[in-house]
């Protein structure tokens, strides 16, 4: 599963379009499931958390718009609508009730890929953790502050960049080189100084770090879970 960029559900009653989109997405490292109508799509989203849905508006039985209305209270998955040229009013309604984008048929597969990646990138940015709390510590990246035992510590943009990456990749070891590339700094000693400074703000005992730890020969890791 790690080799795939995202898991996408393609919903279209046209076998040719459904299979063509699946083939093209597979070739571009997306995992794809398909449904040929709104009812089948509703059944699939009950058991699988998809990263994005490509949804045809005009289908036998329930339309794509009805699918969105039926599921909007329990569905936070981004949706790209596939529309026919004469469906301007349906396009507008789709965007009003929660779709994220639309693509008129016929469409260029490359354009579909670009729209998918654009939406997924926006979604990832929304999902980034900005405020976390653990034990007696609170890190607020929005305010550039760390609160520890009722004391307040300011962090600069360099420290924020490092913390944001580590917070959103818990348990991942970052080498000095990868940290340096994040903050455009190639001096290992300077990176060590920044980590030491962060420890003073995060750790109860900075000389014996519990959260921002050194992995000998590998780099640094933030343990917060």
C-alpha cells in the first residue's frame, strides 16, 4: 500500500470510461476501486476510507448529486465531478453541495491527474497538525509558542519548520542532512545547536530527553505518542 500515492474510488456507469480512468490512474501509482452506480459507491465508502472520489453526475438510478446529498453528513472525502458539456447547472449545484472540482467530458487524462494531485496536496495541508498536547506540554505552531509547566517559550520559524515536520511524521528518524535540507542549512553543528535549543523548550530534563531523542548514527526523532 505504501507504493501508492492514494486510494481513489471511480464511480461511473460507463464501463469504458471507468476502466480507462482506472488504467491511467494505476499507471500513475494510484490504487483504484470502482463502482458502476451510486448505490454500489455508497456501500463501498461504508467499509473503505478513500482519499478521493471521481464521480459521474449522470447515472441510472441515483445521480452523482444525489450520492453527495445522501452521504454529505458522513463523507469528508474530496470529490471531483465528471460532467457532460450541457450540465452547467448540475456542475454549480455539485460545487454548492460539497464537490471540490469538476471536469467536463471528454477530458485529457493528464488534466485529471493534475486536478487529483492539486486536491490531495490541499487536503494534506489541511490535515497537518498545528497544535499538539502531551503530558504537561503544548506546542502551538500557529502562535509559535511552546507551553511547558505553565511557562511559555517562543519558537522561531526555523524551529517551527523542524517541529512541524516531526510532529506530522511521529516516530520517524530525521538525519541531520534531511533536517538541513528543510531549513537550508548544511552545517551539522548548527543543526545540533537548534535541536539542543528545542530540547530546552520541550523537555522536562533537556540533558536526558524523553521526547526529542537522538538515534545514534541516524539522527533525531520526536516521540509524542
